[in-house]
C-alpha cells in the first residue's frame, strides 16, 4: 500500500490490512453505517476513496479505541456528520463525547449503575452510556493478535462490568418479587 498515491483508491483487502481488521467487519460496517459507500465495480469489488478510508479509521478508533457502541457511533454520525468522524480518522480530536451519552431528561428514572473504575470511564465511555455492551466493546478493541490475552486494566474493567450486571439482575429480581407480592 505504500507504493500507491495517497489519493489512490484502495481495495477492501488493503483497507482491512491497514486497519488490522477482517474484511467481513468492513462489509458489516457498511450495513450499519450508511455513510460508508465504497465504489463497487464489476463482480462487486469494493474500492475505497481516501475519504472512505478516513471515515473507516474514525469508526475503528471510536468503536475499538474509545469503546463506543455501534448505536452510539450512529448517533455521532447523525448529529455531527461523517466529516467529524473522518477528522478523527485522520488523527483529530474527539469532540462532542456527550453526544454518545443518553440525555438525562429523556431517560426513565432508575437506580444509578455501579460506577466503572476510573480507567474504564476514560477508555470506554460506552460502558457508562450503554451498560451490557461494554465488555463486547472492550474485547473487540483488542488487536487480533492480542485478543486471547487480557491485561490487568482490562480484567478490572470486565470485573466492574460483571458486578454491574449482577447488581442489575438483583434489582430486576427484587422488582419482580415486589410486583408478584402486590399481585397476590
């Protein structure tokens, strides 16, 4: 890929190698993010423009590096546009992180979730915004070569997520028991 001009189109295999993700993930992202529109030539071959590659790099950084969920990233693309995510893919700052957070005024009243460890809050904002998807975001953020290995920070994050899920289950069982007692 180094011998091509920066303005040259890239094949799906070149982009997948550059981003260190499998080709099927790029195809999957096309189904989830309408802003990804590679040129398709004979036989369905995909060719990515430089802006497409920047968008994909931004998506990868937000999903894998920052821990956003697909839903949270879709919200960012809708509210801030693909140019914002392309800028992130080109190494720009991540602005507008609150856009991925649910609005407090529209959320139904519920008990506060258990706080994630400070390192998890910094690296994985989706863990706070959408509990339950955090562990998946964390595991998918690891490079393919390191996925079987989990570091101490990651293990602490997973333990915090598990604790939060256990607390959610306890609250659900309590609410169900209360409702059953009221019905009796």
